[in-house]
């Protein structure tokens, strides 16, 4: 340690002796977390003595008054926005970037009244509580409307809308599972808030549809979808749906789905 500290500029010895150790560690690529930084110094705010708080509902400002840095408070806020929950004081240690000493200080004061209350069963106690919201049509909802649902953050909301536009719309609510980041548990929790009006399912141009779109949108078998795209590439655009009737493996139900979900242009 003496050797590492020795390489620091001489003026630091005279003016900033309390910075010597952390700077030396940083220079050598080591962990710079220093004991005096365990409790955040929040600009323009005074760190209060610990008090009982619910980390699932408390504001970012209050978190900072408890000793969270702005970055750490926002990390917890983003975690909550995506449906994450703090179930006990022990979960504070799992927050990314949480100093151990700060977690030690605050853990005894954590109270999560909305989770694991005596009136709840063990199973329901671990079920995320989603905000009440008006049902939305997944084929017309905006990014902001998706983001209003608890468990869907801005990134996932944008990804859902982007996927919808690329695929030419969703055919059913279960299609949301095709979007990266949408898990079955999230879809079940949000089921009461999701709708799909069959009459408003946007149609796609059959002469521009990819194999993936034909499979996902109309439910065609991969080999049938490949055959349709290959025929179109070799013979040109389809003029009518009647040209599809001779494709092997294309059932009456699949043909009906194509006519309902695609148009020819």
C-alpha cells in the first residue's frame, strides 16, 4: 500500500490526505469504495437519521434523505418500475451498487406493508401488485399507454410497439410473448388490462410478407410459408388469393386466416 500511495502527487499529501487511499486504489484498478463513502452525500439535501420506510413506495427524494445517492435511488426506482419488489430488509443488499454499510444501517427500518401482510396467504404475498389501469388495445396502444402498466418500463414499451409495427400487428394477446422481455408471468399479471379487437387487427401486404410474418400472423407451417415466399420470388406478385389454393399443406382454416389478416396489392 505504501508503494502505491507514494506514486501520488506530492501536493495531495499536504492538501487532501483523506483522498490518498481511494485514489491509490483507483490508480491501480482496484475497488474504490471507501468506508467514508458508505453513506451518500446528497447535494442540497441533509441525510436524516434512519426511520421506518417502504422501499416499494417511497420517493426518490426520501431515499436520498436516507443516504441513497441519486444514482442508487434511481436504480431502485427503475427496478420497481419493471415490477421488482423489495420484500424485506435483506433485499437491500441485492440492489446494484448498494454499499454494505448503508444496507446494514437501513435494513432494520424496512417495512413492506403491501407484501407479506398477516391477512395475505404465503402465495399471494409474493404476487406483484399491479397498478389499476384502463384496458388497452395492444394493436393501437402507444408507448406511453404500455409504459403506464406496472411491470413495463420505457424500454420494453418501445420494444413492444416496434415489434408490432415490424410484424404488421398482433393477432392475439399471446403474441406479446414473442417480444423479448415479455415473460409469461408478466402477461398473466397484465391480462385484465390487455385487449385485442379482432376487427382492428391491421392487415399486411401478402406480396411483402416474410416467412416469419406468415408463420406468426397467420399461423402457417414453416414449410408452407417458405413455399409461398419462394413461389412469389420466382413467379412475381400474387394477383388473387385463388393462386394459393393449390399449395400443399394450406388448409381451409389457414386460407381463411390469410384472407382475414393480409391483402394483395
